[in-house]
């Protein structure tokens, strides 16, 4: 057997791949479910916190900043493990899926709050003043004048963060979530062959490459001349 | 009760320890064009911004068109609709077209439907000579055009008073004329205007009254000819002399 054949036999073993394809596919479904839940709840909560922060209520802002800084400094894996193994002592025992979802949603919330907030504060004061001087309220100005501009500024950093945190769904393997990496590594140990891992890698590319490309497109589309 | 459309009395404004307005009284008649001049830092912008409460005066009273601007019970958003403001830096919304800029408050504040707001918005753009630029974004317009859109954004709401804070200072010299022309047209239509500006030529032939401010106070005021040719205060004389040398 040539070196090349050996390489293919090891990493791209057709028989192994075929056998474990259904597992990888079901892992993809779990990853997609997790990712969508994390993105929707994480970004939603991040935006909500940024809006609360714009009300400039001192004690509330201290609390927001504390929560945000806490979740930005803890490694996501630590949060997942704490929630999965620690929370049962305090109350409900979340499943691995729920632990992973909530942990990464909190992390995304924290990072996206900072990004949304930076976007909101980067809008010049003159925009607020022009809008308020025509009679728009604080809220109307925020939603019609400030946020639409802030969103465009936040799209690139937000996309990067969202992608990197969503890839953290792979950490779910630690708490027995059957997402892509979990399926791939158990298939690998069952088959004594790394081919499932290559399929797993391919699955991530299939999932995330379109998102990265779409982000590029959105970025270009929403750019406007000052 | 007052017959003045703007009646500001004993306005004081502190920024921390900085005493910026030190008891300013300003009464403006309907259809009057009042020109405010004075050295940098004398409080001209702060005074204008107090009139529509973009800045909260520390004390004093302000009545505009019969509305007590400083009464906590006053619906400030409703009151501001009747006081147009034009800024040195235009402050157009960059994510909207010219028409979008003009119609936003018509829809959100004046409660007009889309079609009516657009008709009124186009009429306002027509008045500033930019009807054919309705669909351009601010980035596609010259500075002079942007400032005229900003004026249209204000006049579309049919304000009772217009405040201008150095409307031409950020413009290239060749673009100043078009904005002044629009302001002259407004004046001829009977708009009450308070204008902070260094355009002395415009003051001479369009202003009813020139107000000279220095160090947070109105030092003297009168018809343009009197202020420019025969100022009675030394500080006014010094300031006029300085400007005319430029
Ligand atoms: N928000 C603020 N906070 C602190 N100080 C301020 C603020 N706004 C204005 N000032 C100060 O108040 C003083 C008056 O400012 P203002 O802008 O009213 O002057 P001006 O007459 O408009 O000057 P210019 O001709 O330069 O525009 C200045 O000393 C300025 O630094
Ligand atoms: Mg000023």
C-alpha cells in the first residue's frame, strides 16, 4: 500500500464514513439547534442590556457592567461545567444541552452588550440633538436615529463574536451533548479510525462558511457613505 | 402675559463651576430676525440651546409661543416641534435620504401618514431648492445642500421660531450664499428667527436687531447700523473692529 493510500484509508475511510454519516448528521442538527438558540437569546439579551444601559440609571448600570465583565472573563467551558455539575446542588438539574445553551448565551449576551453599547455611544451627540429638537422622544430617537446607525457599525464585530461563540457549541461534548464533535469523537473511538473527525470538520465548514460569507455580504450591503 | 413670541428672562446656566450665562434677558417679536454675535465662549450657543431646552438652564424663565418651556408639566417634545433648530454641523441622519430626514418627525411627532408626510416633505425640500435631491443620502450632497436639507427638516414642521447656530460656519465660502439665500426667503415669508452667525453682511441687510453678547451677558443690542457703526460699549467696538478686519 502506498503512503497516499494509507493516508486516505486512515483519514477518509469510506466504509467508516458511510457507517457514521447518520450520527454526524444528527450531530449537525443538534449543533444547529444549539447555535440558533444561543444566537437568538444571546443577541436578544445583549441588545436588551445595552438598551437598559442607555437609560443611564446608575445602580442598574453598575449591575449590568458587573454581569457583563463577569461573563466576559470566565472561560465558557468553566461556565458550562459549573452550570451542569454545580447547579443541581442549588436547584434544578439542567441537561447538558440546556447548560451549553444557557452558558454560551450568557457569554454572547455579555460580549454583544458591549458591542451594541459601543455602537450606541459612537453615534455623535449631534444626531440625538437634531432628533430631539424636532420633537422626537428619547425612545423614538434611540430606535429611529441611533440604533439603525449603531447596528451598521456593530455588524462586523458582532458577526465575528457570534461565530466564535457559536463554535463553542463543541464544548458541549464535555457535558454529553450529542452535537457534531461529540458524535465525531465517539464514532472515532468506536471505529478506531479518525475519519469521523474529518467528517466533523467538514460539517463545521458546511455550517459556518455560509455564515461567514453572508456576514461579508451584509457588511458590504449596509455600508453607507458619511 | 407677553406679546413676545420668545420671552426669556434672567437665564443663568452653570456647567459645574463654570458660569456660562449670567442673567440673560431676550425678548423676540413675531416675524423679527434677531442676530446674535459675540466672541467665542461668550455663551451664544448655550443661550440658543436653552431656548428649546437642549440645555437645562440653571434658573430663569423661558416662554416660547405662550408655552412655559421650563414647566415640568410642559410636554417638551410637543413644544420643541414649534421651535426649529439648525446646527453648524447639519446633523443630518446619514442612514436616510433627504426626504427621509425631512419626514421622520412629520410621521413620528406630527403623526402624519406616509403619503401626507412625503407630500409635505417634498414641499419643504422644494422651498430650499432641493426637490430633485429628495432621494439622495447626505453623503451624496454638498455641505450647502446638506444644510438646506436640515433647514427643510425644521420648516416642514411649521415651527413658530427658528434657531440657527452658525449655520454657515462649516461651509466652503462658495456654498455659503445658497444657505443665506434660503434664510432670506424664510425671513421674507415672515418666520421669526434667532441667528448666531459671523455673516455680518447678512446681518446688515436682513436683521432687525443685533444682540452683542460677551462673557455670558448681553452687552448691548440695537438695529444693525447702530451696532456696527456706532456701538456704545468699548467691548462691542473692539469685537466689531476685530471681525471687520477679517
Ligand atoms: N456641555 C458643556 N459642558 C461644559 N462646558 C460647556 C458645555 N457647553 C459649553 N460649555 C462652555 O460654556 C462656554 C460657552 O459656550 P458656548 O458654546 O455657548 O459659546 P459660544 O458663544 O457659542 O462660542 P463659539 O462662538 O465658540 O461657538 C464655553 O466656555 C464652553 O466651553
Ligand atoms: Mg457656539
